C-alpha cells in the first residue's frame, strides 16, 4: 500500500509539474496570475479527445499542445499583454471571465456528458514493480513529466531564446535596450505555458473523465505548487509539485476527511518557514 501511494503521488505530481510550470512561466514574464490556466488544461484535453478520435492518441499528444501554443500566443496579444500593468483585481476579473468563456465553449462544442480517451495500445499493459502490477501508462506519465522538465531546463539554459527569456524575466527594460524583442519573447513564453497546460490535459485524459469542470482542482493545486515553489521559479515548482503529489496521495488514503485542505496546510507551513517559497522567484 505504501509503494502504491508513493507511485500514485509521483503520477499526479508529474501532471502537476507540467501544468504548473506553464503557470509559473507566464507569471515569471508577464506578471499576470492566470486564473484561466485550469480551463486551458481542460481545453487541451478536449482537443486531444477529438484528435484521438480522428487520428490516434499519439497525434493528439503532439498536435493538441501545438494548437494550444498558437492559442496562447493569441491570448497573450489580446489578454495578457493589456493586463500586464493593470491592478490585481482587474487581472482576476478578466482571467476568471476567460475561464467561464472557455468552459461554455467546451459545453457548446462537446456537450456536458463525461468523455474519455482510451489508453494507447502500446501502453495498455502493466509491469511488475516492487511486487505490484504497475500500469505502463502511469509510468509513461512520470517519464513525460520528467522529460518535459529536462527539455524545458535545457532550453532555458542553453538555447539563445531561453537566454532571452531568463534575461527578460529579470530585467525586461535592459533586455529590450540590448535589442531583444521582449514582446515576441513574452508571446512565445505564454504560448509555451499554454501548450504545457494542454499537454498535461491530454496526458491526464486516459486517467480521468473529461468534463467542463475538470480544470478546477488542477488550477487550485497548480497555484499551490507555484506559490510553494516561489513565484516564477521552475525549479521550485518541480520540487513542490512532487511534494504536493505525495501529500494528495497519502491524504486521500490515510486522512480522507482532511485531503481537501492538506495542500493549503502544507502551503501555510512552508510560507511561514520561507515566505518567498522554496526557491524564491528565480526562473
């Protein structure tokens, strides 16, 4: 039972780190707290569902994040850029309104009934892990989460565009004076952050039922991850996502009556100990 709980926590933590890293990136550059991020996760799952019906799961896993990337860049131009200098209440109202619009769009397009994506045949089996049968797909989700973070870290550390992103998140004015088109960099980052939300949605779809309200829990947990890790910090988000995954997994089994509040208790405890989060606000 202990091994199963740890494993399930790793699976959920992997989904959280993919989704929450996008939220952290958007805040790190735009300084906009995106309350519609859970709805983007949900929309990515539904787009993946439609693509899996007409093509297959693997095309859905590839193409749905690309669609979300383009949507994110459009949202940056129409929503996030105008909100950058606005007060927090305006940001809350606009992004929450965007959440409602996306949920209504999904209801109008796919209906209210619960939907699901079949686990791809290649990953439909299980393997014996520490004496327990372990679904291959869940192992693949952990690999996807770790692989996504390694790719994101390598891009930020070694690619020229990644260098521009790090510079713009630290000092956008000086970065722009050095000849970098910071608005283009910001649009790209918002697009990638939105694509990561869509990727998490497609990856979660074979594990969960698709519903227009499915983004609510992930949104709350993603905010907890970003706050605990340090606003805008990807490294902190990685650590806090796996911590929260374990808390959720063990809480569901051993403290079911408190499972809904355990993430917030963990957040309060960590912020009392370290108000800036586990890694501060570094990208």
